């Protein structure tokens, strides 16, 4: 064993900081050594752990034979509220958001006649108004419908789902680029064409790994159909996110209505002073950050809840007592109590990176709208680098949240332990070769681009007075993109959660995969032979 691996385990052979269990507790007698059937494509005796390698903990030893709960199955020896500062800060930011929203919506309602009651009857010719609010309602409907259809595609057409995601992104990027060029928006058109070429290169590199990814996705879907309330959690999380996005849309429009200055003095909200462009920018930045943070917390709470269900399936579905009772409720209760601060902490990091990406998105569209090709491409490259950073941190976060779901640790210790464990076991190689994360990211991005394109077409056809010079096009498209992205990501979270939790559980105890889920293990060996070295490393 390497010195790195040895430092991760204690003298008794258990991972540092984890519950220790007595040896010779009967797990092997209960489960036996699995021998593959004669017609199995790969014949190999059950994995025998060398005496020098530490034996991972086995949850079966710590629970009654039947009738146990999620908290008993994944017991926290000394439960406490971890990373409480981050949870309290999230609550404070949310309360500030609610205060800003209440004040600005009140101003909007007071002067609703000036801002119109529909698409064309507004007297406002200098800031967002009811026309924009109608647009965001359309965007929410499109995001909801496309996200749900995308989720159902993943549920019923696993391999086709992966191919369709890559092809749709390529076609959409190229078609959008051609459309923008036809409209003489050369900067945006060239950027989208570059994005399409980049998507083609990425998709070609996917092809050898699609069978492995499709099998992992199918496994996650099979578990979701048979255990817990995973589809219900996905639907509820999506509905809550749509409701919050609707609230955000009204709030953002109300900020412009309440504080956007007008040189002619026509804005009735500004009759008593207090309006300024700086105030609008500051409040929009604040509510956007709050929206990112809260929606990321919703997404990661859904992920942590679902990870608890998949962890229960991995460790207990084939045990004598079966699945823990109330796995979904127990995992959700832990995510919203002891792990509330840890989830808030991880979500804060992603929210900050997403704010930077949002700023690049607005800047890129503004440069493209002004015909500045060099500036548009430069900002697009910067945004792509930030998107890559976002993907890396999100990947790191999601595996850490799987650990938090099962062990209730604080965010930083959980992240360190998870990656040390996965690296020591060799599971990190499987993670790198599995396309589940990129596929879901590209799918969510596709929905986001559809929403952004819808907002662009809406502005072109309705031609609101406040946007006759196109000054608000970039901002509105960026927020439409944001709404579509966040809604779809929450809907798709349970799908990725299943695959990620299986990887983390395999890293924690690969012997359970071989003994309790041999059909999955040997099918994996057939499709992806590297899995033998990975789980035995």
C-alpha cells in the first residue's frame, strides 16, 4: 500500500474518523463468496482482500436484523450542526433578498398602470416592464417543459438520450450561429459557430465511453424505479425551483421599475428621489447572487437526499433486513438539519463562480451586439475557462455531498475524505471516464440556450419601447439563460446523483458491489474491463 493510502487509514484498518466495527462479525458468512454463472462473459473468483490491505467498514454489522431507520443504518456517533456559519449566512442573504423583493414589488404594484398590464400597453420606454415579465413567464414554461421532457428521455431512453444530447447541442449551436449571421449579428454568430465546432470535438471524444455511461445511467434508473421516492424528489425540487425562478423574475423586473432613472422624469417611482443606475446594478447583482445561492442549495439538497437513498440501496438492499425504513425522509431530514450548513457552504462556492460566469455572459452578448468580434471572442474564452472551473468544482462538490449524505461530516473534511478514498481505490479513473456529468451539463445548457433564443426572438417580435436601441437584449438573454439552466439542472440532479453515489459507495466498500450486486459488477466488467483494477486497487 502506498504511503498516501496508509495515512488515510488508522491502525485497525479503518478510514480515519469513521466508525470502527468489530472483526469477524459474520458478513462473509452471511453473503458468501459470489461465483459468476457459467455463462458469464467474465470468469473471476470473488475478490479476496490481501491481509495487508485495511478492511473497510460494513454497515450491516451495526443495525438490527429488520425494522431499522436511515439514521440507524448510517449512524452519526456525535451528531452536530456542521458549518453552521454558512447556513446562517444563507438565511441572512435570503431574508435580505425577501426584503428587497417585497419593497420593489410594492413599488411595481403601486405604478402598475404606467408599466402596463400586458405586452404592448406600457408607457415605460426606459426600463424593464410588464412586457419583460410576460417574457419570463414564457421562459419558465419552456424551461419546465423541456426539462421534464429531458428527464423523461433519460428515464426511458438511456443510450439514445446520451447520443441525442451531444447531437442536439451541435445542431443548435451551429443553427444559432448561422441565424445570428443571417441577422447580421456577426459577433454572436461566429462565437456560436466556434462553440459548435468545440461541441463536435467533445462529442467525438465521447463515443468510446458511451456504452459505459449508458450502463451506469440504466443502473441508476433501475434503482430509482424500485426504491425510495426519487422521481417524486426530482419533481418537487423542479417545482420549487420554478416557483423561486418566477419570484426572482418578478423581483428583477420590479428593481428596474422602482429605481431605473429616466432623464425626462417620467418614472413615477422616482418622484421622491432615490433612483440611480448604481442602485439598480447593485440590487440586481445582489438578487442574482441570492438566486444562484438559494437555487444551488435547493439542487444540492435534492442531490444529498437522493444520495442517501442510493447509499441505502447499495449497502442494504440485499441484506437480511432490506432497505432502511423511510430512507428518503431520513436523508432529507439530515440534509436540512445537521448538514444544512455544509450544503450551504458548498453551494456558496458554486454561486460565486456562477456569478462570474453570468457577468461574462452579459459582457459577451454586449460585445457581440456592438459588432466587436475580438472582444466577443475574448470574453467567450474567459467565460469558457470559468465554465470549466465551475464544472470541476461542481464535480468535486457532488461527490463530497454523497459523503455528507451518508456520514454527516462537515464540508471540508467530507471533501478531503471522499477524494482520498476514491483515489486510493482507483475509482477516480471511473469518474473521469463516465460521461454522466458532461452529458447532464450539456443537456441543461441546451435548455438554457433555448430559453435565451426564445427571449431574443420575443424581443425582436414585440419590439418593446424600452429596448428599441437593444440596450437590454444582452441582460434579458443572460437572465433567460440563467433561469433555463438552473431549472433543468435541478430536474436532472437525481439522475447524476445515482451514478455518483454508486461510485462513492464502490470506493468505500467495493466488496459489497461484488457480493451484493454481482449482476451489475460482472456486466460492468464486460463493458468496461478497467473496472476490475479500479475496484481492486
